[in-house]
């Protein structure tokens, strides 16, 4: 017995329509694999973003497979870009909310970005201090047959 996949779509007027999977795909919807390729976000991360609420719950077929529209892919690309810039999940949640609110002021967006810039600068400073410490330690390590090693001495000291 052949079972067809169906999808329930809710239109702007609140009307529900059941479509065959093939018809849904013809209307521009895509399965999770295609959405992953189109957004360059892994399938695992798409599911994760939906689970934590960054991506709204998407439509599902009668067989309970997820299907994504162009707007879902756009949101996934937004999330991917924000993650590449190092924004936290909470910052991305706020940025998505601001992005989707067409009456927002840009000052709110700038505030989130400015806070992130300060955090990045702080982290860069911490990383530079680590580099400086390790460079100092490696300059003072003979790197020969002797067991004395300032690197290991530093790591074993209580700080």
C-alpha cells in the first residue's frame, strides 16, 4: 500500500489546506536536506534552532517530516551569519526579534552590536595575554634533554 505524504498549510486567512508532498514542494517548500543546503546550516543545527525557538516551528507533512519555505531559509541564513560573527544565542534571539519588527529603531540593534564588540575586544585581550604568557614561557624553555621546563612549572603552580 502506498502512503502519500500530505502537508497542512495555514494561510494568512487562517484557512488550512492539505497538500500532497509533491505539490508542497512545487509551491517552493523544501525538506530539511534542501533547506540545509540552501541555508548552509547543518540538519542537526536546524533541528536545534527549532528546538530552542530561534527558528519558529515549521510546517510538517502528514508523515511528520519538516518542510521549509523561503522565509525559513532566510531566517536560517540570518542565524548562520550572526553565529559566524560570534553573537550568542540570546543576542541572536534579540536580533531576530528586532529584524522581524519593522517598526523597531536601529538604536536597539546598534546597542546589541556595540555590547558584542566590547565583549569581543575583552576576549581578544584575554587571548593576547595568553599568547604573551606562552611566548615568554617558551623563550625560557631550553627544549633539550634536561627535565627542567618553565612551561610545566607554570602549569603546575597554583594560580
